[in-house]
C-alpha cells in the first residue's frame, strides 16, 4: 500500500491542530493557509476525520475544528484508516491481516502477515503528540 496525499496532508493538518490543543477551535482557512493545503481538499479530509470521530467542529464566528481527544490518545493508525481505509499492504491480505487470496497454502502468506502486523503495530504505537 502506498499512502496518498490524504494521509500526509491529513497528518500535517492534525499536527497543526495538536499544537493548538485546548485552544479555541481553529478555522479550516487558517489551517489550510498555515499548511499550504487547498481548503477544498482539506474540507474533504476533515469530513472523513469528523465522521471517524477524530475531529469536532463548531459553527459560528469563533467556530472551527478541534481534536476530539487528547493528541496522546489519537494513533496514527486511526488517522490513516479514517483517511485511506483499512491498511492492507498486500493484495492477498485483508485489513486484519487474514489471507483473502485463493491460494490459502501460499508460503509467502506467512511473510506477508508478519509484515502487515509490523506495520499495524508500528502505526498503532505512534500518536499525534509524537508529531509535535
């Protein structure tokens, strides 16, 4: 799996919000300007992150976005899954690392599963707070 700009831009924008955690909600326009990301693109990313309950939004003059929980509790895996879908490194593995190809006795499957587990474990152990 190759992570797309959704992940890199989403992580940059969330790191920006993490730096301003416990401050009033941050406007999308401000984040877009500070991170040099298209506001329209950021809106689509934030919609996914809000649906995944990683972000909260508030309306009005002082409205904007804020993290739904402490940056020390939001794993990079949860962000990437919200933006990209389940992390599946090899085509013959499902998101949980189970073999889904027709060759159940494939000797490579064990290697693929170990690589998948290592990536999932790694992304699960890194949090937004680690990016700031």
